[in-house]
């Protein structure tokens, strides 16, 4: 009987364990938490963005900025359609939303987690609630024992992701690429962010400008949330994964507050609003155009005195206002701490792992799956797809190579 131990009961670990068990292995899955798949249960604000419904392998790889080519074999073996098909078979109906994001039809991450746990149990996986801190603890030198490390990274440490897998890998001689936050909120220099805390801009254009290289590195349109420290929300998280070398004042966020209007059409809209009540003070004339809490900030940055009657606002002043609304600038100073990140960038160096099997190049008894590896993707379901695909690949090959 092939003996396999999987460390970590997240999506990668559950998929690896179930796959190995269905291939005939005797599998024990060791998890430090009493609650299984704890991080999965809170992902996507409790909705769980399972995967992305792209059918193109190259598009999957293109959405993994860190070591995407390493995942060629894993993605080739397990595509998003495979993830969706499995969950449908397990009773979890799926739906597709904007950008190809796939969610459970119930909008409940627990349904996904419970289905995967049941899948592993039904496959014959034995669960043990114990924290693994040493490979010697598992007798890795036993040639009949294979180990798959799927402990995740260091984001959301309250769920048990505290970097245990990095220590285990180092015990086997592996190099760890320094963990950094990815898909993380951004701290901004502008003090008005705290005054706007809680304001969600639902349909805003975003461009990330790199001052060091004088070029745009990312563009998007969607939701942005102001916080007491800066910005969060889907667009901010996605933008963060493009900022690979964070330095104060290197990156700016250019917000287009009216992406549906050109400069000319926006000017026409403002003129129409002003014409309806020509004797209104400027400070009170933008409420139909902007969220109420944002108006004082825009007025201050426009340079137009708040008490100016709108029929006295000049064409040049309107031009400044239009440019401000089309390129409202925030200066990024830092990432938020790693424990606030959705995922971790960094981990076990991919040059030390066989990409076609997830087997360690340093120890043939050792395999890796999921976020513990130095791969991370943009938002949109790609990171969970990495977990599923590498888990399946490790689970299959841990038997084939035994």
C-alpha cells in the first residue's frame, strides 16, 4: 500500500488527497485547525470565486504574473472546466459573472468547502487534526512514505496560514523566495482618504502609473473602496499585484470618475447641470454628478471657491474640473501588511520543483501544491485554479513516482 501524507486541508490539499486516494493510496490529511478549509470558507467575502471560465491555456498562464509558465503542465492537466465539472458533480451549481469569474450559485463559500471535504472523505482520506512542524515528525526518510505540502502562504494567519510550509521546505533544503503581500489593499499619501472612508465607487476607471518608468502598467474599470489608510476593493487588489517593487511615491492611481463620458461630453453635462440652477453655489452644484462625501474633496482640488456662483465659473475653470474628474490622482505609499493580503507572493522556489509532477528536485519523497509555491495570480478565480490544478497534479504523481 502506498502511504501518502498531505499537510494542509485547503483546496490544494483536499484535491491532492482525494486524487491520491482515488488512485489507490492510503492517504492521511493533516490539518492544524479543527475546521477544515477555513480560509476557503471566507474567500471572496464568503462567496468564493472558484475559478475563471476561460478555455484558453495561454490566457490562464497570462493571468499568473509570477512564474506562470511553471504551471503549464498543471493547467494542461486540470483546466477551469474540470473544476466546474467536479463541483457540479458534487452538487455545487456554478454561475459565471463579470470577467469570467465563477461562483457557486448559492454565493456561499461553505458549499464549496463542504463539498471538497466530503469529496476527500468519500475518496477514503483519513483526517488528523495536528500541526506539522517537522518532516522528521513524519519520518520522511521512510522510502514508502510520500508527503505533499499544501499549507498555503502567510496571508490570513488566523486561518492557520502562518508559513509552516516554508519551514518544512527549508528542512528539506529548499530555497524560499521572500514572502510578500499580493492582492492587498494600498496605503495612500492623500489625507482625504480617511475622510472618504467607506465610500465605494461602483463604476470607476483606474490606471496605475509607474513614475520610475513613466508608463502605465495596469488599467481596469470597476469598484474601488476608500478606507482610513487608502484604498481597497477589487480594483485596488488587482492593481497591487502589478506593483512588484513597492517604493513610496513610485506608483500613482489615476481614477476616471466618469469613465462613460469623454472630456467633451462631461463638460456638456456639467454645463447642463449649472444651467438648471445658475445662481447655485459651486459647492452645492455637484451632488447630481458625484457621491455627496466626495464633493468637498473635488471642490477643494478644483481650485474653484466653494461659494462661487456656477454662472460665474469660467470655461478654463470647467476645464480644470473636467480634467480632475477624469484623472483624480492618488499616490501609493505602501502595501498593507501581509496578514491583510488575500494571497502571498513568494514561497518555495519553482526551480527546485518538477513542473510536470510537483515533485521536489531535492527529495523524491516530497511534493508541493498551492500557494506554498512561488506562484501567484491576478484576481478573478485564477489563484484557486492554481490550487486545484497543482493539487491534482501532485496527487496523481505522488502515486506514479512511488
